[in-house]
C-alpha cells in the first residue's frame, strides 16, 4: 500500500512542479517560502490538474475539507503508524509519512462505520436479551414467589389449626418469616428490574449516540473521534448480561420449624388412631419420632383425653 502511495505522490509532486506556481523564483529558495504563508497554499492546491486527479480524497459539496497545516492540502489519507489523517504530500516521497503504512481516509472511515454498525447490532441484541429476561424470568420469579408464599401460608395454617392453643405464637412467628422472605424476594426482583431498566437505557443511549455519529459526522470528524467511539464501546461491554440467582427465588426453608413438624406429626397420628379405633402405641412405635408425644403431653394439656388422643404411653 505504501509503495503505491509513494509512486502516486511522486507523480503528483512532478506534476505540481511542472504546473504554474504563484512564486516568481524558480530557485531552491522558492519551495520553503509558500509553507509559512497561509495565502498561497489554499489557492495553489486546486490549480494543478495532475495532482487533483491523483488525490481522490473525500469531497463534501456543502462542507469545506480540512487542510494539512504543513502543505495546505486536503487530508485525504490516513497514516496507520501515527493514527492521524495526512495529505498526499505527507504520504508521498520525502513526506513525513513516506515509509509508513497508509490508506485512504474514506476507507478507514468506512471501516469505522462497519465497526459501529456491528457494535449497534450487539447492543440491540443485548437490549433484547435484557428485555426478555425482565419480561419472562423476573415476572415468572415474582409470580412464583407469590404462589409459593401462599402455599406456605396455607400449609402453616392447616398444621397449626390442629393444635391452635399451643401454636399461636409459633404461627405468628412463622408467618412473619414467610412475609419477610416474600418481601425480600420481591424487593430483590424489583432491584433487579430497576438495575436492568437502567442498563437498557444506557445501552439505548450509547446506541443512539453511535447512530448519530454515523449519520452526522463526516469522514475526518469520525476519524478524530475514534477514541471516543472505542470508549463508548468499552462502556457498553462493561454492562454484563443478566444471570439467574437464588436470591430471586422464595426460600422454602423459612417455613420449616422442628416444633411445628413434631406437633403436626403427633396430631395427625393421634387423629388417625382415634378415628380408626387402633391403639396409638402401634402407630407411634412405627415412627422414628415416637418421643414427640412427651412434648405434647407437657405442652398441650393435662387432660386424660389428650394423652389418649396423642397416644402417650411408655415404650413396650
């Protein structure tokens, strides 16, 4: 690439020297003089035919092209070594970028546009994934937490209804734990929803800014803001995809109580034995928690009917 540009620029230099120049002196002193003065540069740029034919830089009909501060020529090339736009003279033989890797500015700008388009597509897919996560996963988690909390309430109330006189305080405590767990799960879901809504807004803002860059910036402005484009792309990559977490689920362990389990088992076994007319000793002896009857004897009541119902008796 550099060899083609060098040949092109050497030809453009020969074409410029053979064409008419505004300076009257043909000597070697006439070459450095037009550099400092701002007047001859812009006027002598478009006059020679061969140079304007060789330079095929971007032309804007309504916008004025930026010029090289050294040679007052359009910045139609891009130096890959110095990462900046240069003119044809800088890229040609004897220029400061003669042996550097260069390419046309319009090609580099087109590559940047393609990168922005790819980044916008990735941002759009990421936004769609987050929106789907909020619409399906978080919504399902919220409904599941409500259903599981309701089922836990029903289970607790059904079990405690058998021994209400003993379990009023335990019922209140467990209901508060279930309510607290439901509030925690619901709050976690709301926090997740707010976080991902903010993430989607950030992604939409970044994508809108990148689309505006493609739409409103010309090639040179796009190249000059290359660093800003990369920073916004890195900012978008910093927003991670949503991951499922156990904190978003309802924890069933909050509804478990050793006291409640033992009382419920003893009450059920006692109720079944009284209903079927079988001795409670046989039923309780078949269970690993036979000792739960002693707890019920000292906690529920001192009436004989209670011991008969629960089946409190010594081991055979």
